[in-house]
């Protein structure tokens, strides 16, 4: 079989020109890497390809917030000026509303309550986006936006030989596509072929620190506790991994036009997902200035305007809110990344690819007993009952009896037309540089 006649089709990257460029490959993302921590969960999702539509409220909110951020930063990139609060509110109303409607099937409330749920989320976003504009105006003075939603890819190389990791794997041919073999299949019905491994990611934004040659990868996070992320930040593996992808793309890949720049760090843009409503006046007609329950300054200011109060009476309190309350709702965490960090990510990605391949190979013709001890559960599972596969993670559920909706996260489609990316050279299966 001539594998070069096929191109990679990857879930969430279907239209990515970068994925088309790399030719046929086993691509994996940080999300897949994280799920590999539980071999059982990874097997359900990435080998059995079980599709679930369930998404929690926090995840749905975060998905839509990311879409709004993409549009907001794109406007800022095109003009190199901060988006206005009026423009931001318009994005929430138009882009945010459409995104929630697109996710309507995944909203976990009864149909009659979905409209109210969407309106509630949009109101929360509108309260948040006003503060986000002030928040970003500070960062924008120091950083220029270079790219938005940038797909990044890097081949997995053997640490000793430097050759691309391309182990023999088993696939199924159906019509004009090739599919991963999956679980519980007879090897006699399979095709064995060598396919290279690549790590893939999508950076929310790439920033250039003004007056320097330093590039930073930025990631949006929505959370009900932004300040708690400080403890996680130093040990986060996603963005340092993205830095190694960007470093490869600049030196050998699709972004050599940035060759005079260097990858220097990462930024988390932390945004509170539950900004409170504007406070109501006391019986006296004035707003409370008590320090026991602080709201962000821009929310407090809304109440001053709404109730036509004298702003000068609250200037001292507003200044206090800007220093004491606002950082609890929005903050940037910035740290440097060096060659050692990126080298470690490269080596860890090789280890991850090897672990994935080993599991794939062991489970191809696994029966239920083999599945139980090969795809073992994570010993300190913290998602039980909230995990999307909890209903399958029971001792009396045999893999032979699982009959769920299947959606392949990766497959390879035969090239039909001679477009720019349809002719894949055979040397792309080896070192890409």
C-alpha cells in the first residue's frame, strides 16, 4: 500500500492547511496526552472512538468564551488597537449567542429551559467582557498580536537516532479511507503500515513583546477561581509543549518567516466565569462600601451610573476595588520558557507516542479480560460520575457489549485532486528537514 496517497483528517482540524501539509501521520494533541493518564478513558475515546455529546456548564461557557476571544483578538490584531467595550459587547450578542445556539444539543438542561440558560450565560459574559477590555488594554501596550488560533505541528523524533518515530501499525481500509484498527479486531483482516507520529496543537494567540524579538504563546482560561491557577502554572505542561511546537515551526516548519524571533515564554489570560451582578442600593439610597463583599470596579461603576449617584462619593472605594477586587476576576500569569523546558517537552512527547503505540498494539485483538488489565483505570480517579465514560467504567460492562456512537478522531483520506497539498512526497514520511 502506498500511504503517501492519503492525507490526515483530524477532529477539530478538518480545515487546517498545516495538517494537510504534513501528509499521512498519527497526530496527537495535548488533550489526548492528558487523557492517556487514564488508560481506560483514553481507550474509550481514542481507540474505540466513542462519541459523547455531553458537555458540562463550565466547559460550554469556556468554549463560547474562546470563540468570542478569537474574534476580539482578530480585530485587535488587524488594527493593533484595543477593542472597545461597545464592540466587545456586540461580539457577545452576535458571536456568543450563535456559538451557544451551535452547542444547543450539548446543553444539559431540558429543552424548555435552554433559552433561559443561554441568556444567563450571555449576561455573565457581558459583565465579564467589560472588565476584560480594561484588563487587555494593559497587556496590549507591551505585546503585539502576531497570530490567532495558530495550528502548530512537530514530528516526534527518536532521541538517539533523530529519526522520525514511525512504528508499524494496523489499519482498516474502507472505500477511499484508512481507519485505525481500534480494539478487538482480527489481525488477519488488518493492513500493517508504518505511519509517523506528530504532535499537534492550536495556540490561542502568539504575541510579540514590543521592542524585542521575544515571542509568547497565550492561552485563555475561564475559571471560578483565577487566583488558584498560580499554583498550577509553574508545572503546566500544555504551554511549554506548545512552545516546543512553535520553536520547531520557526526553525524547520511552516513559520520560518519568524526566524529572527525567539520563543521566550507563555501567558495565561485568566478570566473569571462568574462575575457578580451590579449591587443594589441600600435603604439609604447609597451603595455599600463595606469591604466584606467586594465586586469588581467596573460592576460597581455600573450601579453608580444606573442609579444616578455622585461618582465623587465613591472614588476612594473604586480605587480600592481596582487594587483589591479586580485582580481576583482577571489576571495574567507570565513566565519564561528556555531551551531546557522545550527539550524536556520534546522528550516527553516521544515517551507519550511510544506509550500510545504500545497500547494500540496490545488492544487490537484484546478480549474483555485483556482489556481490563491492559487499559487499566487511573488509580486516583477524581472524575468518577462526572467523567463522560463513567457509565461504561463498570466491572459488568464488557467491551463486546459496548454499542455506542462512533466518531473517528483521526483517519486518512485518499487524495483525489492535484491541489497544493494533494501531492505528498515520500520524504515527508521521514525527517521533514
